[in-house]
């Protein structure tokens, strides 16, 4: 098991239900301090939406409902990207076909770079276009040679798609995404399907409402209207690779081009790679009165998304990232700012406090842990042999994998007996039941080198899966990370 799997277990187990009054109070205070009218938050675990929380009031002074509709600015782009990639997966569109076969903007019809534009370059922001045109559209570099974020590129793709399929982007998205996923509150445009009484209108930093802009023509890059539930449903479909070919999934997750701060763009999403080897796909949105961020972890099927309707929305991003993504949030923030930060004491305390779901089970496993490691520290190989299951599997990130009890015991005799003493850290021990099987124990421990007593020791993570058979506890699997 990779370190990122244990780390994800560790940090996402710290999620708390936002219905708790203390959490409401804390989050509401964040909004008040930063003059943010409404915050919507979604938590994805195991490719399921586990938590929706919407705090604040709409313009009519009514509490924002759980299905508040937001303009989410540039996180429109992943929707456009997946519409396109589904068409590619169906063989109806080509990733590297020149877009001039379907659309040529009059401003660049005589420019040789026009024939170089492809869907791949649009989705990875390599078109050479500025973010938005200033008067006329122009190339600022040769397509495919470097990264430059561009909304114009996504608009160019929209017009190409609409030209070929004779349908608006909103119609294509409805057929391919919105209807199949039952995203009933999501549209590229203001139409009769939008419940205007649930829309979170945008506000500036002083709390003044911006004029409402009701878009009537789809924009491939901007102004999507959606809810936390709808957009999380979309992200879950991305996590599950719904409607995408294996080839396209690989391309989407691959580094297409270096972007900023050591990150890369794939197709439609930017990638953060973490120190433990895990990665996430992300996109942000920022317009007047609209700030939004999304993160999905394909390997662990988890995610976080939040929307706000205030210009100060990103001022609480650090708190949200640290609270709900832990070390990953810390790495994301440091990547964006270039500054090292420390986790607040309350966050650290939440992360390291014992996770006791079943007190009796917790104490029972703690007792077995002591029984086993007393034998381990005293070189009682017979006792260890009794506690190990016959089909024990032992994973070690340094020495590799063993699935022979005899080999595990012999290795312990050769490398451990009399040489190493193990100490369990009680501060962060977790025990989780496995129905009709046993329990998972997750924690940290130290190994003291008895032959070099002055050697510095550090806490290292471990996981053990215990199986209860014939009334006796047996260690079925061990994951040891150094």
C-alpha cells in the first residue's frame, strides 16, 4: 500500500459533520470576518458526496439553501473539457485534429498559426491566445510551444464544436453530462430552468452587490450556473472515468505542459503532485463576485469543492484547505504562495487525536498490540508465530513484500531480536471495525536501535489488519512505512 493511501485515510478521517453547531459557528465567523455572503462546501469520499454545507444568506436575507445556485466562473472549463473528451471517446471528435476544419475566427483567418490549433492545445492551455482578446483575437506565441492560460481557447473550441454538431454547447453538455447525471440545476445560460430565487448573486469586497448578468449564449470558459451537489456529481463521474476511453483517461491525467509553480496541466485540469507520490486534479474560478475551487484525488476517490459569491472568497481558502486536506492542503498552499506554513495547533490536535469508534474494540486491539510487541521486544518468536495468521502478508516500503510466515519470523530473528525495541505512540492511534471480520489499526510508532542508543528515532506510520477467528485475534496484514 502506498503512503498516499494511508495519508488519505489519516486526513479524511478527520472530517467532521458540518451540522455540528461548533463547526457552524467557526465557519460563519470566517464569513463574517471576510465579508463573504455565502459559502458552499462539498466533501467527496470513496467517490460519493458525503457532506454538503451551505452557510450564509441570499440577497433577500433568507438563509441560503443546500441547493443554492452559484456562478462558478472558470470551473466551467472542466465541464467543457469533459464534453469534448466524451465526444473523442465516442469517436465523434479528434484530440489532435486541426480546429480550422470546423471554425476559423475572422481575426486570425490569414495567420498560419490558425492551422496548428487543436483540442489538445485548448484543453492544456497551449493555444497561444491571451486569456481574453483586447479588441481583436491574436496569437502571442506558436500553438503547442508553451503554456498560457486562455479562456479564448475554450471559446474557440466551443464554436468549433457547435459548428460541427449544429447544437449549442449547452445542448451538448445537457445530452452528455447534465441529463445523464441528473444535474438539474446546472446550465451554461440563464433560462427557464434556473430558479432565480436560489441564485447567490455576487458581491464585492465591501459587501456591495454587483449588477446581475444573465448570460443567454454559452461561454466555453466561464459563467456556468450550478450547485455543490450538481458539480460534485460531475466530479465523481470524472473520478470514475464515466464515458471516457482508457486512452483519454491516460491523456487527461498526463502532464501535457508545465504550467506555474512546478505544476502541470493535463487535459482540462491542473495537476498538483504531492511529496508522497499522490496527486490531485484541480481547477479554480475567479470572477467579480465568484470564487470557486475544486480538487479531486483519482487514486483515493476523494475530493473537496467550495463556492463563494464574494470577492473575498479566496481569503478563507487557506483555512479550508488546511482543515479538510491536512498536509495536502498545506502543500497546495505552499505551492501557490512559495511560502512555508505551519499547521495550526487545533488542526494538528484534530489530526492526531485517537479515532475511537468502538471503545471496547479499541481497548481489545490495544491489548493485542501490547501482547504482540512485548513478544517482539523480548524476542519471543513462538508468541509472535501464534499471533500471526498463517497467510500473513507483510508490506514494507524499504525491504519489500513477504507472504510467508516462516520468512517473516526468520527475518525478525535475524534483524530484530535484541537489536530493536518498538514503542507505540498512544496519541494518534486509530482502530476501525471491519464488520464480520475484525479491525484495522492505524498509528505511529518508534523503533529504538539498541546497538546504537544515541541514534535519533522518529515516529513512523503503520497499519495492521486484525482478523478474529475462532475467538482469537490474528494479524492478517502489516503495512510498515519508514
